[in-house]
C-alpha cells in the first residue's frame, strides 16, 4: 500500500483528491495520513469526504476513515464501472473540485459515464464552472479525452444548490504538449467571458462585464462578455474570462463593488496573457496528473504550490519522471517514462 503524508506541500485537500484519483486509475491502494494537519480545522472537510466516497462508488472500491475531521484514510480501488451516477455534495461544496477528483477514473471506465453533481458551481478557492468548461475541458481534449459538461443551474455560497452534468466517453490518453508560439509577430488573442448574477439587480452583471471589458481594452485586448441576470435558489454574482488555455475569474461579495469584481478577473487574465507561457498557473496544476499519466509538457509563468504538491504525489504512483524546471524565465512541467 502506498503511503502519502497529507501535510506535504500546501497540505490541503488537493493532495487527498490527487492521491485517491491516481490510486483509482493505477489500481494501487493508498493510505493518506496527517490530512490537512496545519489547517485551522484539520482533517477532512465534508466536501473532501464526499469526493472520496463518490470515487469509491465509481470504482467499486473500499474506503475507511472517510468522515469529516478524519486525519487518516485508506482507499482500495476496484474495477471502474461505466454508468450513470449522481452526487449531492450539499450546501456550496465545489462541484468542480469533486469532478477533478473523479475525472481521471471516469476516463478509464469500462463504458460511458454520466455524472450529475449538485453543489456550488461558483464558489471561492475552486475553479468556476465556466473555467472548467471553457479552459480546462478543451485543454483535456488535447490528451484525447472526450468529455462534455452541461451547466443546469448555478449555485453560489452559502446555499449552493447548483447542478451540472458531466459526460465522459472513456478513451486511452495520449501525450499533449502546451507551448506558446515562438518568433514572428503574434496577434493579440481575443477574449470571451460571461458575467452572471442571481437575485440581484440586473446592472450588477452589466457593471462587472463593462469593467472587465474596459480593463482588457486598455491592455490591448478585445473582449466579448455575455451577461446573465437570473433568479435561482442561491444569491451571488461572478465573472469568468478566457482565451485559449488561460482564464481569469472573480466572485462578488457583500460590500465589493461590481466594477472591482470585473476588473479583478481582467487583471488576472492579462497577467497570464502577457506572461509568454502556454497555460495559466491554475490550469498547470490541474494538468499535472494527466501529464504524468499520458506524457507531455506545458509551460507556465510560475509553479504554484498546488502544482509542486501534485508532482510530488504523482511520483508515488507512476513510473514516470515528472519534473518542473525554469527555462529563460518560464517554467516547464514535463513527464517522460523511466527506462
């Protein structure tokens, strides 16, 4: 059984999700100790427990110690089955983080898989649902993955109550390389986005969009930002911007002007667009498990602690040399099979 120190690196839920995901794909049992030890509330959070239990269900595995507050779990995977599944995280637990945990196994299932997840689609400390659809899934398709996501209902903190439907056609992954164009005059890419709100005045989504568009225009980027003003079970607002393998997003909060929300998302994206790297910092950490599994590389302006933790975790499960190195001010993450 592989043993993982859950306090390594950033010491959060990411190491748990990555470890059990790779355990399921590789068919190797894992024990994770000292989970989130340095956090204000150590041990598994409810959404982490939900993800592990859902993965055990998907791969006909066994999991022990999986309950909120637990500092140690064991996970023994079985055969990954196709079929239809439904997971209700409860309140505003992130649907995208749960899908990140299950997706590697779903891609290796014995048949097509559909997964309905209920929870928070646009919540702090996780990819927004629009980022997942517009940046992450297209990047994953370059590995040969066939996945689609339908947003059925948005859900904001603290109520959640959002819903998405993820569909997977299992496929053997192939290496993918993400590198920025070199040499010559490169045209500035166009930007697309969506600004949304629920149970708030319609001008909130409009002001977010206008502020983002203005900031992008000042930096030399043209943008088309769609707007949604909806009535949903939960209340909130947000904006996600994207261009190729890069994105930026921000969520509304009480007392935070809509203009500040829009500008924050734009500034984040502009930083990535002008970096000279191929993918943004957040996409790089999400691609690490797939680069480790299938091979390939990506360039990124900096290596986040999440990415370093994922690289360290992947080395426990795979006979792969995966590393990150700096090349002329840009970092490259790459993986090659050991001889």
